């Protein structure tokens, strides 16, 4: 008996006659290799039909708790745990965070069939059930035999919900289903969840609660140690624990406003004046590479980025000045990432591309290519997936690597690297392997390695994607710091608040073309700039554009 | 996943994958145990014809398999011809020793390779992976955990490829300079393989968790139902008959119209 | 404290291969198989440089078996890994795919027997090197039937299989050990290790609170 993973008095069916849907008492759990227990004598229960939201800082164990409640730990995943009593629902469905790793089959119908096969449903009933459940979540596809890869991320999550529904679950466990989705996808999944949750118990773990905070009946707030801090109706919890919510980095409704009022936020969102004054007065790191005032650091004329000889993004003309923070927005697949890749020289391009006063010549000959590579070293690039950028096995070496490639003397490089790590909150971890960091830390490290070099231009591909509020603000603060030192920043983002509050300009890309490039409200609230002005009121113009393009996020949808 | 994309659906496409598998394995067995040069030449010939007729692949695509056939023929034949054991030496130079025995053995190996490849292609061009696995589960009671692991992994491969492309871009962006020599090659390979495998391991683990969350019982093939039915039909008989007849033709032809008349090519 | 109802809830046996083990093995092996396909086809063009030069790289074919074992350390993974890596050729539509599947089976068996001889408890350099050599021996046995290699001149035979065994020991053995260690350092392999008795006892240990 000493080897049993869990000792519990079970009543795994609903015959107990209680109104409880899930229940665990005195839970103790510890991951092998971790120093401390994740949960110590935790008790939690949810009633039938209740909609519960579990909130807490990253790493406090909310997802683990969800897996324990559903019985996946220890059945499917072996983690040492024990508890005094547990009630596991007879039928439950689970929706995971990552839209791409929830499925095992390539086609929609095969994936749904997988669940039905597991339930031993006869073949003739399968198609009908599939269509019914797809209709329930709002996925009306003409053709069921459709590759899953053709669905958008939001649709994939709906499909995941549909396959969970095929299990006819009493309880639905949702593990951050909207974390890796853009605003449109988030709306899709939450509307689907609301549509299907009639009469079911929902246990939701989420970080971005703007869309559904008012929909749940009960909010349970966890501390970083995995203990329950507060448990009650949403309004009460949000009121009483506002400070903790902020500290834990949760995207609660009004988080941007609160941040904008804080000291850091005020600095970050301070209106931007004409380039001249700022650069002169706020040179924090005197090392900025390109700061010729009044001259664009990038100038594009009839610039086209090509994939397989076909243009995927084209800009008739554009200019980027030092100290610009340009938010690149647009629908999925419009070509925003392709723009960044073309500017970085990772995609073939055509047209005029002038960087720091020198033209970047596209060509295949070796000499031309070498020269181009050298020029493009002045641009820093941060990819969407931080792990794919790491080169070394120690965090300390990671930042230094880029500096050493720039031929910086080793002592200076080390000093600068240390300073950089400290600013990003990664100091004291010099010897750790980059992969062992948390997601937020990895993201900060990847941004740090690009920023340490203080490039003339910094390109970031959705750096705040899937991040909690704290990390997002930290990254924005770092970007602002760099911006004030003269770097021009181009950031692809889906976060409209960033575009409106932190960016100085907004470029919109639709179907491979730059359709508008306007100053943001932040720029406009300052004095008139010497730059091209289209008319009187820029603030309204840019907001109109955003609203027209359907991106203006209004906040909580009840 | 069928990269050959057949344009014609032949009998072979309609036959049950498990039957085909068994049939082709039987043919393999026959070819392996063939030590007679003429028989092997006729086998290679006849199965190539079967392939052209039954695979349903576009004619120009067939060149795609004939070119590797030729290359393989040359490499495997020449290796045995130049270095095989033999007593009647025809030509000698340095380390090369072409003898009568080794020459015919080399020829035999070349044609044998073509026979194997034709038989293999008969299966590969007419069966998709998914159908094969469903068939194995239903007819041979293969445990679903193996079949679905394969199918899920095949589905995840394109993501690994995308990551490889991004990794290559990232290395370029970070300014990684290649180190020369063998150590450099190994190091550079490691720079790709470690992140790709790390991500793959994590992904596979998550997909497994998702499958379990869908109440997947990997061990019992009997308890589950199947979306794609796998049935036996008359095409199975037709196909067995056809290929058996082809093999017999080859055998008879080798008896009546031998090209070389040598018999067993093995050394003793 | 109470009766365990693990069995009623269908907990998978800890000793056998779980779904996660198989999926990781298969995916890793498919990746290695793809690598070999591309790298190998480039090398094949250089084959005429000196005869049987490709034997020095042959060990790559056995790498899946040893790497899978180093990651998962349970019986059976070496065979599954080799069959999966060979399956890549089938997916690419190669006619030799089926032949390679059979080779994979026997090669995997060669490595598996070595691991079994060490009772699946050893992950030292010697073990994996010998396992790599074992897989090479497996492929040698297959070659006897397929290519009459026992009829090659003796010196050629020794050269060819000597190189292959060495390649197996070095590439599939030592190189994969380095790779597995690098993966350990990234921390992903902690997902794959079963929990030990000590970990369960730590639940009650007051020091960890």
C-alpha cells in the first residue's frame, strides 16, 4: 500500500446525493524535483451548475488543481499526491490552453470521431452527433472533412470545446482556453462557452478575465503558495483584493486604466513631443547608434517583401524616425510578420530600403549579401517563440553572446549584460538554463538579448502574446526606455491598448498592403510635430480607423 | 498522407490494407529467398509492370521512382561486383577484383533491389497511412495506443518543420558564425536538434494528455468503434490472384526463357 | 487510511508503456528519421568518393533506438523507435520503405537486447555504445539475407561492418548520450521520469511545507 499514489475514500459517482459536482479535501501534491509542496492540505469544492473562476499568479498551481479535480492527476499524469477525500465527476470535459496540441488527428471529423470511438459510439450515429455538437459551439462548417490547420486559432478552441462536449460532461474544466488567442479568438471561445454552459458546472482557470469576469458566479483567488486567499462573488473579490490582482498580473477589467494612473504608467504613456527635444534631454544610454535628428532611420519606397517570388506585403512609402514606437496591427495573415521578416532580410525583398542613411541592396552575389548582413546587424529582432532564439545553456552567456558578436570587449560585455539582466528582473540566475525559466521570464530574456545591443531599430513580433499583465507592462517599460534612447521600435501586436496608449504611430496592414499609417493618440496629445500632418484632429482619426477596422476593444462583455 | 496522389483508382487501391500488407510481405519473402538470377530478373520486370499498371500514378511521376531504382541498381550491383568473392577472375586492378561469380551476383543484387522496391511501391502508392492503421487496429487488433501515436505524430511533423525554419532564421539574426571542422558540424547540428527535440517532447506529452482527457483507452482494440471501416471485399481476392499470377509468370518465364541460365548465385 | 480505488478508475500500470511514452518515442524518432532522410540523401550523392564511405554515417539509423531509450528507459521503446524512424521513408513514398521497416525492427531488437541485458537500469556510455553496436549487428544479419554480404571478400566485409559497428557505437551511442544529456539540462525530460518512492514520501515530510 505504501506505493499508492493517492489514498482516498472515493465516491466517484453522483449517488452521494450531495449537490457537489467536484470536491477535494486535504490535498497535498508535490512535483518530483521541486523543493516545496505545491498544495498543502487544500480543500476545494464546487456545486452543481456553478461557474467558478480560479485566479492567481502564474505558477501557483491552478492548472494542476484542475487536473487533480478531473482525476487526470494521478490517472493520466503521474504526480505524487494524496488527499483525504475526493469526488471526481462521472463525466467531464477538459479544454487545454494550446490550440495546436489538443488534437491528435489532422481532420475535423476524424478528431471528433476519435472521441466518439473512445466512447464506443456506433459508426452510423457518429456523423449526426458531430454535426450537433459543432452547431452547439457555433462552428458551422460546410465540409466536416476539413483540415484542422485551416481553422483559425479561435475556431480550433471551439473545436476543442466541441470534442469535450461529445463526452456529455457534467463538469467542464477550462484551462486558460483564451491565453493564446487574439481578441477575435477570445470572443469566439467565450461566446461558445457561454452558449454551452447551460446546466453544466464550469471550472475555469484564466488570466484574461475581461470577457467573462461578470459571467461567473464565484471567484477563487490563490496566493503564490497555492493557498486560497479569497472565495466569493466576482464583485466582492475584485473590490477586496484589487491590490493582489494587480500584483499577480491578472488582466482584470480596468487594468490598463489603473496602470495608466500609476507612476510607471504615467511615464510610459507620457505624450510624445517632437523628436528634437526628447532625444536631447533623455539620453539614458549614451551609446545609441543612430541619432541623426530629423532624418529617418528607415525609409521605404515601393517596398515589397516576397515569398516564393510573390509579394506578401507591400508598402508604397513609409518612414521611421528614431524614437518612434510603431504598432503594426491588422487581421491574421495580413502580412505583419512578413513585413518584419523582410525588414530583417529574412525574406527576399524588392524596392528601395534605406537603413540609417545607407541603402540596403537586395542581391544574391556574395559581396552584396555580406554587406547587407552587416548593415542589417543594426536591427534587433525578437521572435514570437522565445525558446527558438536561445543559443547557450546559461542565462549569463545568452545576453553576452550578442554583445560579443558585435565585437565588444568581454569585460564591457559582461558589465552591460549584468545590468541588462538586472533591469529585466533576471539577475541572480546567471547559471540557469534558459529553458528552465518560466514563460514570462523566457520572454523577458529574449527581449533582453535583443535590447542589450541597443540597435538602431528593434523589431518585435507579438512580444506580449499570452503574457500576464505584469510581464506585458515590464516589456513595454523596457521598450520605452530604449525608445527614449533613440531606438525606433516596430511591434506587431493584437493588443489595441498598446497601440493606443504606448505606441507613437500605428500602421495597419491588410491583405499584404499598408493601408494606413497614422500617429497614435499618444503622439497627438503632444505639440504639433514637424512631420506630415493630415488634418486637424489625429486622435479621432486614428480611433476612427481602429473602430472601423473592428479592433477597438471596449472591455468587458457581460 | 499519400504524396503520390493517384489519378486512377485501381483494384489495388480498393483492397484491404492488411491484405495488401500480408501479400507484399509474402512477395518479399519470395524475393529474398530467390537465388536464381533469371527468376529475379523476371520478378523485377513483372513487378515493375504491375507497378505501372496498378499504382494509378501520373506517368511523369513514375520517373520519380525509376531514377532512384537506377541509382540503387548501380550502387548495390557495383559494390558486389568489385568486391565479391569469386574464383574465376575476369579483371583485377588494385583493390578491385571482378570475378565471374561476383559479376553475376552483383547483377542479381541489382535486380533484386528493383524487385523489392517495386513490391514496396505497390503498397506505398496505394495505401494511406491512416487507412493502414485503422485496418491494423480492426483486423489485427493492434493496440490503439500505437496506431494513434503514429497518426498523431505524423500530424505534428509539419509543426516541427516550421520550427526548423524559424530556428534557422533566429540563428541568422543572432549572428551565429559556423565553426569549422567536425566539431563545428556537431555543434551546429546540436543547435538545431536540441530545441526542436525539446519542443517535440513537450508537444508529444501535451497531446498525450489531451488524448487521455478524451477518455482514450489505448490498450483495448476491441472496446472501441471505428470511424473508418475496414472491410474485406472481392478486390482482396482479385489482388491476391493477380499478384500470385504475376509471380508464377515470372517463375515460369525464368524456366523457359532464361537469360543467363546460371542458377544459384551464392558463393557455395 | 482508506482503500485505494486506483484500479477501479483504470490507472495505467506504471511499469508498462504509457501513451505519453509511446507518443514521445514516436515523435522523436520521426524527427530523427526526417533528419536522416535529408542528410542521408545528400551524403548518398557523395558515396562514390570512397567505397562504403556511407558506412561511417550508418550509425545515424540506429540513433532513434538509443535516444528513445535514454529518454524513456523502459522496455520496448528501442524497437518502437526504430520502426518509427524507418516509417519516415514509407511516408516519403520510398519503395524501400517496407524493407527499411523490417531492418528497423531487427536493428531495434539488436539494441533492445543489449538494454535488456543490463536490465534497463544502465544509461552509461558503455551501455549505449554497445547498444549502438548491437543495432549494427542486427542490420548486418539482415544484410546477409538481403544482399549476400557474407559473399563479399573478407577484407571488404570486415572493413564494411567494422565501420558500421564503430559508427553505431559512436553516433548512436556516444553522440546520442551527449544529446540526451543536453536535453536533460533543458528540463523537458523531467516530464518523462516516473516518480519514485521518495517523492511520495516527501508528501508527508514536514520540512517541505
